[in-house]
C-alpha cells in the first residue's frame, strides 16, 4: 500500500501519472494546523518535483467518520493551498480549477490532488 509514497509523521505524498497526491491523517477544525505540518514534510523529506509554472487543478477532499466536522471549506482550502505553495506550484494564483469537498470516508484525513492543466489560458492572461 505504501508503494511510491514518501511519509513523515501524519503526512505522505507521491507522484504518479503527472499528479501529486498528498494525504494528511486526522482532522482538526483549525485550518492553521495544516500549514506547518505540510511545510515540515516538504522541507524535511520531500524529494519529488519542484514547483512549476503554468495552470493547475487542485482537488481537496476532507474525509470524515461519523458526523461531519464543523469547518468552513473555504478556510480549509486557503490553509492547504498556502501550505503547498512553493512546492507544487509557485503561487496559488496558478490554480485555475479548485474543488473542495467534505465526504464520508473509512478514516479521517485530508487528500489533496494536484495536476497541471493543459490550458494555456493563464499564460496568455499573464503575458497581457
């Protein structure tokens, strides 16, 4: 099950087929909790791809067991995008599509999927 995964504490990640998958075990309603946790993972153990330019798609899933946690998904998304900025992409303005979903799961965790978009729309916008 851990094939291709890099893990440090509650955070693990892998790259496959042009997609970065990041998982964080456990949930908290404090979005600020995730930034240092993910930052430390990238700083200490991640040896995968470095940030790239271009436009990205990001899917964020909050999986819970039992009753859903009371947390604003927009706050969660902002904290998580801030935590992967500088590692998955240079700036969160590069995110051209963002999906954030709370859903029941078999364990409590956060899943982040990052893919580069084929569209050149952002480049055309930045170049004027």
